[in-house]
C-alpha cells in the first residue's frame, strides 16, 4: 500500500530525534484522551495503543491549500496525523494573506500546495506532507485508493462533484478499504458548513447539490437594453462590451488593466443611465465572483472537518456521517452563533449514488433549446454544457463541435416532437463523470 | 485605448492594503477595519493556552492593532504537540514571548507584546487594563482572581471573554457593558425591504398612477405594460381593491390570496406581474417595529438623556419622537431590483431616496434640538452620518444588555447561582438536546479547580489542579466532578422553585455526568481541533464587538465536539 511508496519519510519519522518518550510527552494531551474510555464511545472502543496508532498510520488527502486547506493541514499535523498529501493547482495571491496564514508576502506567486506543505512540516517535525501542484482530475483511482480519509477545503462546486463521483465510483463492496470517508467544508463570509459522506452508504455531495442553488443570472436583454443596477452595467462590460471591443484578448480577471477597462466601461454606461454605485471593488467582485472570506470562519469550518476526521480515525467519539446519524453541520455566525446539525437523506434518484431516474415535469410546447438552457440553473443539476440523449437517439450535444453542429437544428424543435410522455432521457456534462437520468412528464 | 475620454479614476484603484484585506473589507468595510486597527487585545493565558493563541491568530491576520499575551509559564514538550505558534527552539523559554514572536510573523503591521508576570501580581497593579480595549481570559483561573478581572474590566467597561476548552468541548462567555447597542447589524437583504405599499406618500402614488395610466383600458403597448415596475402594479390594484372593499386593504391571508388573483388577472405571463404576485404576501404587512427595536425606543437611556449620553441614545430618542408622530420608523429608502425600463426604475429609486432623506432630516433636526435642550457641548455634536445610518437600519438596530459573568467556586461549598435566569435555565434542563448540562459541567470543573491545588511549582507558584490531570485520577475525579455538578443541578432546581421528577431527573443527572466524564477524560488537555474551532468562534465575536457590526453572542456559547453542535445560553 501507500506506505511502501514513502519509505524514507517513514524511516525519518520513526528514527528521528523524537524517540518514544519525548513523543509521548509531546502528544500528552491527545494521548491522555485517547487512552481513556469516553462517555459516548462504542462499547468495543479500546482506548490506548489502537487509536493512537491509527492516527499515526492513517494516510489523509487534503484537497485545497487555500483558506480552509491551510487550517486543515495545521489541524491534522497537530492532531497527530503523520502522512498527508495535499493537492492544489493555485499560486499565492496577495489577497490570500488575510487568512491563509502559512503564506507570507515573499511567497506571492509560488504554488500554494508546496509552500503550505513546507511550512507545516517545518513547524511540526515528524509530519510528512506530500504536495501535488495540479488538478484533482490529473489523478486516477489508484492514486485515490491509497488514502483512508479525504478532506476537501474547496471553493469550487465542480471539483467537489468530481471527487464525490470518483469516490462513490471506487466503492467495491468486496473491499472495505475502497470506501473512503469524504469530509467537506465550505465557507462564505460568516457562514459555512461541514459534512461527512460515506460514499454509497450516506447522502453524497450530489444528493445535497440543491442545498447550494446557483444564483439566478440577469437576463441578457436587461444587460443590453435596460440596466437598472450598477452590477448590470458591470456585467454588460464583462459579457457584451469586452466581446465587442477586445475579442482577441483573453480576459484575465487577475490583470488590473483588464479590470480597470471593465470598470471604466461600466462606469460610463452607469453614467448614461443615471445609475450610481459602480466602484472598482464592485467590478472586481462581480467579474471574479468574489466570495467574502475571513480567517475566523475558515478556522471554525476547517477545525470541524478535522475533528470529524480525528474521530473517524480513532473511534474516540461518535462522528458525523455514521449511517442513520447526523452528517451535516450548518454554521451561521453573523447573528449570534447558530449551528444546525442534521441528517441529510440519501436520494434514490441521485445521479451519482442512486439508481432511479428523476421525474421532470415539462411543457410539451417548450423548445429543446429552452430545456437545454435550464440545466445550468436547475439546483439539482447545475450543468453548463449539457448533452442530452434518449435510449434511441441523440437530442443535443454541446460538445464536441461536430456533434453540436449536427444536433443544433433540434434546439428549435418542440419537446413533443423529440420526446414521448414517460420516456427516459439522460443528461451529462463533460465536466463531470455523472449521468442524470430523467423521465419526461408532460404537464 | 478606447477609454481616452474618461479620466482614469485613480482614487478607486485599490491600495496595497485594500488588496490584502479585500475579502474581509467586503464584510465589515473601511470603518470596521479602522476599529480593528485601533484595538489592543489582552490575552490572559492559562492551561495549555491553545484556544487563546488560535483566537489571536484570527485577529492578527485581519490586522488588529496590537495584542499582548500575559502568560508566566515556560514552554513544555506537551505545548509543542498542540500549539502551532511554538517550535522546537521554544522549549523551556517563556511561552508568552515565544507565541507572540510566531504570531507576529503572520502580519507585519500588527504589534505584539509579551508579559511573563504571574496573573496574581499583574492584576494587583493599579489599573492593569488601562491600555487594553478587550480582554480574553483562558481557564483555569481561580475564582477570586476572575472576580477581580471582572471588576477591573467593568470599571473601564472593557468587553471581556472567558474561555474554556477541554477535550472535545468548549465554552466561552462574553462580559459586555450593560448597554451595548449595534446599528449596523447587516440583516439579510430579503428581511430589510420596506416599501410602504400600504401607506404610500403623494409622490409615490402619483408615480404609480402615471406608470399605470391606460393599463386597464388597454391603451398601453405590450412593451409598456411589460415594464411597469411591480411596485406600481400593486399600488394600482390596491386602489381597485379598495373600491370594492369599503376602502380597506387586504388584511387576512385569504384576502391577500384573493388580491393576488386580482393582480394576476391583469396578465397571465408577464414577468413584472409574476414579480408583483410573488411580492403580495410579503409586502402587504404594516411595518411594525420588532420587539427589540421597541425595547430600545422605550429604554431608560432613551428617555433620560443628558448632555453626555452616547450619540446612539440621542438618535434613539429622536427616532422615538418620529415614531410617535408618524406611527412608523424612518423609511430606509432602498428599492430591490425589478423589471422596468431603466429611467422609470431610477425615478422610482429617487422617489424612495428622497423620502428617506426627508425622514432622516426630520430626525436630525430633533437630534439638534435635543442637543440644545440637554446642553450638549457642540464638540460632542452627533455626527450626521450616524443619524443617516441609524435611520437606514432603524428596523434592525439591536441592543445587548451585558450581564456579569457567572463565576463558580467563589465561596467554598456554595454551588454557582443562576439568579434571575434560574427559571429559564431550569427549563433548559429538561429541554431535549440542550447543552445546559455542558455549561453545568464546566461550572463544576471551575469549582473543582477552586478547591484543588497542584503540587507542581511553576514560575508563578502553585497552580490549580485540573480534574483528571494525574495518571490515576480519571475515575476518582470523574466521580468528584459529577458530584459537584449534581449539586449544581439540585441547587438550580431549588433556585428556580421547581422540581423535576423521575425518570427525567435521573436523565438530567446522567446527561450531566457524561459531560463531566468527558471533561475529566481530557485531563485539562486541549485537542487542537477544538481549540482552533473555538478560537474561530471567539475571534469572530471579538470582531463583532470591536467593529460594532453584526450581532454578538449573548452571552455564553457552548460547543459539543462529539455531536458537532453549539448552543448559546443567556446565563
């Protein structure tokens, strides 16, 4: 298994400066707790060497080395985990420094995963962290198979859906080791959530997708002809004006010149329509879809995730995600402090972990094109480039280009021409390895 | 470039500091940031001391002005396994100085100071807290010393947080001034819309009439009809409704749904009619101030102004006068986005803004009169901007009535008292899933510490002994602590003048006993995750208190890391 791949690290940790005596002094607090029975532990919990050993031997994957990821790495290292991998494709930006506490000004521009791993290993000797600078999609099942727990600290729903589908797909009923608990955290301002998924056994990220409904987009005609809000002017500059005037330059939302250009375009349009409130900061916020983020919320959510990982690895207390138990903690901190911890139910018609198709009420007079567009905003699907087919025929493919051209004429057709009432059709998106099965129900 | 005709708005491009703090400025703005930067926090650190240091991490990163750590202990091997802001080189040195050094690396603009003096002598100084704006005090602290800290903090009205973090559990309490008002509570944007559709003023009525002229006669183009702002549609149909309902507006749920059908009859499909129908139930309620707003308007501070009253109470008094006269609060003035032609929407927006400005001007005038009648010095004149913000957020202002800390173990053999909260807290005892049992377990923990001494000597002399800290203490201390906790339960029931019968009574005791066992299990040790989580919670509350934005916890927050849930109790 994985341990064999890192012999040097393993040797260094066990034979290094920390002999057993100082090690037990160093981990006195955690070890004291793990060496005593708890008031809530299972009867078969055996305090002492087993949970202590489990913590040191578990191999944990951390996805994301940003606001949550930095906290998660620190927390795991100081919980006694010794084998950690971390994946992040991003480099450090100056706006990360207000919360991503493993990074300094001198690190701006360097890969997050590398800097974070180096820092924590230096601060917590004996902890081996292997960074990977890249995308989670670059790795295959064999890679993911080596971990005992996966923890996500991501700001992207797409990446969460991808790893969730991958871990669900890896479950082999004959091999208990193929079941990897997935612990996931997310924050926005003073709010956040942490949740635990036991793939195929409990509600998965895809089952819970409608808890994070996408924001409704402003209709294009509003942007083009009747703007009313400063945001409309910014979106106009972003979506329409840039295409018109700078088509050949790829928009880089991190390039201050590009943002300034959009800002000025938005400002002058706002002036034409007597709209006030366009600022540089708002332009940046709208164009980059910036989510406010602070150190304290990240600390709460990351620590909650790692607390669950600690309990899962040691069985020292009940954890979220035990089938039939709570698996989700919602956290709100803007008005007092409020947590809501509950069990999110697994869905039989989940496209990832369920096996039933979902009924979809459709207007037979609607065009296929309208249906195709609706998938981006449907809370349960959120597919931007959907491909649709029935068992017999292809309805519409967004990609590749050739197939798109061939199926484009269908977009104009009415649904009644394309589908029968009660017919099953499938929707997929190249971004995910997920197929949504629907049954058309004409209203 | 195509933008030559527009001068580059240099003032708008963010400074280096704004770039670094961008993600937080979007939450608390420049004024919140200034308040943070003017703050000096004191951490009185005890025990393993991780939660306090983690709290500071979350304050140093967003750029608090200064922090000081008071901690007389020396760094032990066990500290290195749980505290991220120490490294191998720290071993044997003063923990205060070492943690300050590594925390300061996080943000070069923040100043940190270390004091390694024992708490007992520090607190005995004259005005020990004069330099600080906020105090964090981590358990264990002897009850008599905690009482002194509380007295000193109250003298200067310094907000103070006491923190417990043991094993899978934590708790913290906020000691806030007796009156802690907040204007900028950042309510949810959907909760703030106040359009006054039941009491429109003449300019709004006139605009609605203009926008809907010819609607029912069919004299409008489809394009015009589809762009009537929904606010105007509702106002128009309300007039129509009143014609057939003796001049009354729809009041009951049934009437409102009937009214919705009336609006719907205007057009089956258009988006603006959809928007109007969707808004019927929400926007046809008379705007009555919430109980917490009414409490502020009728507070003794509001009615008994004197020349030196804080500005908040002057404005509250003026708003009270406004409310008495107009039977409503000043108009906030914001209009949500809705389908409309640009120019019409802007007109509508201006009608609301103008009315809001008029209301605000009236309040400001009252404030000035009050200043004169109380003889307030012109140097202390209430800022116009504050009046404006107050008027905008009047429906959502909040007042926290700070309460003294509940200190356990002050008198030997006397279980902690709940005072005027006894009845409510006794009810918590039998409320399913309540964390009152955890609160009682922490009180028992404090009481145990008040009566037990550790044999180990430290720089500060004798240290309190923490339950379960010795290798063979687990069973005996669990029993002792549970005994103390059960006495607190009985005392609370008695104080509340109630009683709880079996089997509930046994369940309450069993529940409390489990929390006690878990606290003893940890032997006074912190788990890093719980320390970090609690440090996040406390830092967030500190930020709310310092910036006077959002709504702080009132007054005790408990976290159960086994069940992964929290509860706020007012004790």
